[in-house]
C-alpha cells in the first residue's frame, strides 16, 4: 500500500512538472479546431469507415460541439504521439491496463468530439459523465487535467486514430 501511494505521488509530480511544456502543433493543419469544428475541402475524398459508437450522440461536455474528420494528418499524428509519450504514458498504455485504461481503440467507442472534450474538460466530465464515472470507480483514480490546447487535443486524437486496430 505504501508503494502504491508513493507511485501515485510520483506520477502526480511528473504530471505537474510536465504541464508547463508546450507542443508546437500551431502550424496550419488541414482541419483547424474551433468551438464548432468544420472541415476544409479535402483535395481527395478519403473513404473513412464510420465506427459504431457506444454512445452515438454523446459529444461529452465541453467546447467541441461537432467535428468532421478527414484523412489522418501525419503531422498531427507525430505531435500527438509526442504529447501522449510525455503526458499520458505514465498512466496509460495502448494495449494494457496500467493506472488507467488502455487507449488503442478509444476512437471505436467514443465520438471524436467526446474524446476532444474529455481531453479539454477532464475534471468536469469525470464528475458528470456516466461512462467516466464508471471508469473512475473501476480504476480508483482521477485523470489529472493535462492543460492541453485545442490543437494539442486534436493532435492526440489524430494519434489515437492512427493506432486504432
């Protein structure tokens, strides 16, 4: 029990020390995030299969009301992977349970807006969203707010899309 407590305190300190870092995802991306995200005209339409969501109309609680995704943007994937490896990897793995749940197929069960809102509005969603209340109850720990910008959250979403099986 003492080791678990020490581990949790250590992870909290790592998260605190990492929250001041900024990631350069400010270069113009094919899709810019706004409160209501609208895609730019793609040069070539991509055939993207529509996933079946656990909560098909649930966009979570936060600034993102709707988002339409196009083809996966490799620049955002790289930025998202860097953010994931800095801020998320201490508690999450793609395929195995750690302190938090595995995240490889998070995009299959949740809408893109839901994921973005959770990354941007973590604390409120953990208190009010039934799915997240169940996860907090199961894992016995709250995810700390990572202080991501909308561009950071979008990059992490692209990374999750790129690693989905």
